[in-house]
């Protein structure tokens, strides 16, 4: 009545080998996932102090605008990556914008990600200092975070 597919080990080996063949290449699904994760984390990790200083009591409006912006950017990149299957983000940007503008665009994107990473790190240091380690110098917390990132 039921057909045996194979042992669990063989099934897992098949899944593992498929993943290993694709290792080292960032495809459209990985790029979309990366952009979605960073966009969602931006909504969730916005610095409340800066938002309140910028928009006052309309902080929740700012979160809605950030969410809508992230969704629009996600949809745009999703359709762009879907149009060029098997290409990476750098390759697609070079095809769409040309070689020079594509490289400049990717450099700008890398700089933005770097700046966002620095800002998120600083926000994490402020949160840890406020809630967990009030007597610890921020530079020590930052060094600990950077050391942890360096190990991974």
C-alpha cells in the first residue's frame, strides 16, 4: 500500500548534498532573504531616541513608513532577481545599470551596509549599557561585541 522512499539517512544525504553543491553562491533566494532580514531588523531596531527626536509622538507612523518602504524595496528586488535567474546581485546590477554604474551602486550599497552595521552595533552597546552593564565602559562592550563577531 505504501511505497518506501528510502532510509532516513539516505534522504538526509540527498538533502545535504544538494545544499553542499550550492554552497558559496548567493542566488536570488539568498539575496531576497538577506534584504528582507535587514529591512525587518531596521524596523525592529530603530533607535527610539533618534526617532522621538525626529518625529516626536508620531513614532508609530515612522515604523509604518519604514515597513512600507522595506516592502516596496523587497518587491522591486524580488522581481529584478526573478527576471535574471542564476545571477548574483552584483551581476544583475551590472546588467541593469551598466558596468560602471553597477559597480558604483554596489559600492554604495556596501557602504550603507557598513554604516548600518556600525549604527546597529552602537545601538546594541547603548542597550546593553542601559539594561545589563550600567557600570561597564561602552568601549569595553563594543570590543567584546567586535571580538565575538571576529570569532564567527
